[in-house]
């Protein structure tokens, strides 16, 4: 179904107003507490002290080149949605939990690149290959939070998190990546969707029970639109692709998860009426970028190509030549690219997603509406 013209006009206006928000106004939020995967990780994976993670390409340029000028552990060329939200709220960038000596008074980020919703033990018990094979799941991140909570709440009393914005997710993409790359079919992957959603919803409920008053819950990215999946599941049958060039089968996973997640959030809102649960979307904005890339300043001829990759069209993705390796270069102008390294978006795209989370239409209610004291 095509996006209504009114919504397209709104999206265009938001794209033109990129950067118009700022943290200059007052906000009820004094800290951000984040959970997630590589869409939110600000450095935890690259700080992971584990011999199973030697020589991460994520530690190398051109990661970070656009904004920071050097790699930071973010899986993009610059800032993430989380960074733009922090800027809009007048808060510092959220430090990773594993950063020794960090000041967590204005927030902490537990997100880890590659983190699944389901635990390593469970996934490996299903004979699935998990990459990276570390304990970084949503459950593990919640355990870190539990461990850190006493120091976060020291001297603050019962309403410790009354002015904290919690951000949950996204989660699910890495579960599907691990499943599909373990030679399972999309139909077999669909079986895991209710388990993934149950893990997320239980995580949200656990945060509420720990005192969270404001929680953003993100949906999952359209898996059928990312270069690695398009490369791995390529088909000569054009019927298998939608009008954007995405694999219909891959996007079934995202649609199913997002539908179930919305149902759970409705139940959680009813059960916990004093907690503000904000739904946030990755799925719809990515489709909007593919629908009208020019309106977002993106190059319409490269929307499904990795900016930092190898192999050339149609997807410029090579499993043996990932971004960050010496022979792999980034495209000349990442600001006009949608896809960064195949699995992740560019800073330019993340900025547009953040606009939609902060002001609508990709968050319900928009974060800035809730942030007003």
C-alpha cells in the first residue's frame, strides 16, 4: 500500500527540517538508558574483552568518518538515532556501559552490536551459528542494568528513574540474521518470532517493575531490504521482490514481529497506565526512504547498495570483504547513501529516522511531546 500524499508531504517537510531540533529548550529528561544492538551500540562491542573477537573491522575507518573523524564503535559513518535523540534533549552522547571510568549520571548505553533478543545458550541449543558468540542478549543487558542500578540510584530515593528516558531496541534483526545464515529458511525463522517478541515484552515489563516511567520501544528493520540478505537469498524470480526491490519473504519477518509487538504494547499500556510507552519505528521510515529517496536527499540509484562494501551492483556487498577491511572503501558521498555497510544505515538516514521519532510520524507519541515538562 502506498503512503498517503499527506503523509508524504509531512515526511518531506521533516526531511527538509533536519537538524532544526536542538536541546536548547527544557526537557523533563535528565538521562537516557539504552538497550539494543548495532543500531544503538556506541562502543560496547569494540570494548569487549574477549579472545573470540579479534581484529574487529568496526574499529577501523571509514567507520566514524563523517562526524567524529575516527571510529567510535558505532556501526555507521557518524551518529546513530540515539545520538540525535540525546542532542535534541540537550544531553551528552550516551556512554557505553563497558567504557571504564565513564560518568553515567546522564545516561548509560547497554546496547551491543550483534546482540540478539534470545540468549546465546538458547540459540546455540537450536544448533544455530551465533555471530558474535558472546553473552550480549537483551537478557544479558538487563542483568548489567540490574547490577548498575544501585550506583545509578544512589541517594535518589524511590523515584530514581522518574526523569530517565529508556530506549528498548531494536531487537530481532540479529536473531533472524543468525537463523538465516545457519541455512534455515524464512518459514523456519518465522517460528521464532513469538519467542523474540515475548523476550522484548518481558524486558519492557521488567524495566517498568524496576521503576521506568518513560520507555521507547522500537520495532524491527525490514530484513528483506538489506544487502546481505538480498545477496544471500537472491532469486531470478522477480515475483519474489516488492516494488522497492526488497525480498517479500524477508520482510514477512519484520511485519510479523512488529504486528505482535504492537499487540503486546497495547496490553502493557493497559496493565501499566502510569508508564508512558512510546512506540518507535524503523520499518516504515526505511520504506519511505526507498519510496522517495530524493525527498530525503538520497541517491535514488543506490538505495540498495552498501556505501562501504565491495562487489558492485546490485548490492555492493561481499561476505568476504566487509567495511573496515583495508581493501574496502566507502562511497564518495555517504550523506546521499541510505545503506552504510550492508547491515546498517548511514548517519544521514539515521538523522531522518530520529526526526520521525522526535517529532512524528514514526513515534507514538513523539518523544519531544513527552519531553515537555
